[in-house]
C-alpha cells in the first residue's frame, strides 16, 4: 500500500488525525503515521529556510530578516518571483509513504477514516475529505494493477 500526500497538506492531516478519539491498535498506528508526517514536516521546514536564506535580506548573523511585525520574510524585490516559484514547488512536492512495516498502519488508517463517526465542519471537513481521497486513490491504483496483471 502506498499513500502520497503533498507537503502543504501535512499540517492539516496531522491536526485532524491527532484529535481523533482512538484506542489500542488504532491509536498506535495513528501515532506511527503522525510521526512519519512530522518528520517530513521538519524536512520541509528546513528546506523552506534554505530557500528563504537564498532570497531574503540577511541580518549580521546570516539569518533571514523579517518584516511586518515579524510575520513575513524580507525577500529581496529582485528575488520575489523566483522565491515564490521555489516555495510553491516545495509545497507541491508529494511525500510517498509505502510498503514494508508501513502497510499495516496504512491499512489501519484507511479503516479509521472509513469508519469515522466524527462530524467535521469547515477546514476539518476538507482535510478529512482529502485524507479519504488519498486512500481511495491508492485503492483504485491497486485495483487497476490487479486487473493489468490478470
């Protein structure tokens, strides 16, 4: 089993899954999945900082400056377009989780999502739908591959 999630969807997925009331095996497998996503998020944040440092005004310590009450990076005007392009590419990259010992907890997570009785609204509903779509895409891919092998 294989799941692909865009970098910019990781935070929402972690937040939704983290707050689901689960017990036993379901809780353990959710935790393993969240741990993988958090590790990836750390990598994405490190990559983002590299991109920022390449395009921002730096302070005397070589760290990127911030503006607007420390809410935005101080990107050089001549670098704005390239910075935006590189950040968009980073966020659109897909993180692939597949096979081996991950298969068991991916199957468990699919079951959790399929059987979930929680009511979601707004952004949480969108995130839930996105997660369900990821697992349904994988299910469709497996069906197609099985038909091809026959």
